[in-house]
C-alpha cells in the first residue's frame, strides 16, 4: 500500500495562463518530464549536497521548486534532462515559510511549461508526480539522467501548517509513493493536465 504523502498547494495561477490541450497519457508523461528539471544545491563549507526537482511554468526559463532544496548553498546547478546544465542560475525569490523558490535560467530554446490549476483536484482524481527520486542510485546503475513519473490518487485537501511560522495552510494529500529527490516536483492531474501542487517529501 502506497504511503500517504502531503503536497503543498501552489497559489501561482495568476502568473501563468492555464491553456490545456487534450492528449494521450503518453503525451502528458512526455510533456511533464520535459518540463521537470533536477536541482543540485552544493554547500562547500559543510561538504553537503541537496537534491530536488523543479518545473517550468513559462517558456522563458522560470522554474519553481521548494525553498528547502536551494537553501544554504554556495553553488547551485540546474540539469535539464541530460541535455543542458546551468551553473549558478538566477535565484529570484525564496519563501522559507511557504517552502517556495523561483529560479530563472537562460534557456536557448523554449521549453515545455506546465499550466497551473486554480482549483484543487477532486477526491479520487488520478494524479502523477514527476521528479528525480533516488537519482544517485539511478546514475550509479549506469542510466542517463532522466525524470521519473509516479502515479497515484488525490486524497483530499487537509489543513496543515506553514514551514517556519506555523500558519494554517491547505495541503493536498495523495497516495503516490515518493522518495528523496521528489521534493519540488509537480503534482499533475491526468484529466485537466494542470499542476495542482508541489511535492514536499516531509510534512512541516
């Protein structure tokens, strides 16, 4: 039985247009993986590395992720699949309380972006999470860098607390089974093909 994981609801729908095109499940998977990137935050002082995921919300390189993925770093790298590496991208804003961060990278060509939903998913709705879980294990096995899709069901909206100030905030509960590295990736509805939330691996 997949364990319940909580994802933080995004409130960015006013930033990005929500045009959704119909397509097969395979097309959605390919689009979602193309719009998801690996984020590596290195702290040279503590000799530590933080790995997480992020996703594009426009065609000009605006990438959204978790604040805890990029905090306390001395070097930041964004890997766009196995094709491009962006060292020291522009970190636009970090909100530790809502666990949100925005990064801008100079894309050479327009990438696929994901539309943001304005409403939470219905209970029982099919959803997928996209990210880079256990990426070190994958690379050690000799596979090229690639995102992973995990399927599950939306299990309702629950009341939780923000990360640092403890304010009340809604979370989406899902049955998808996540691992280290999924944090910051998108939670996408199969029916609307819109992003309903951002994955957090731990509950605040």
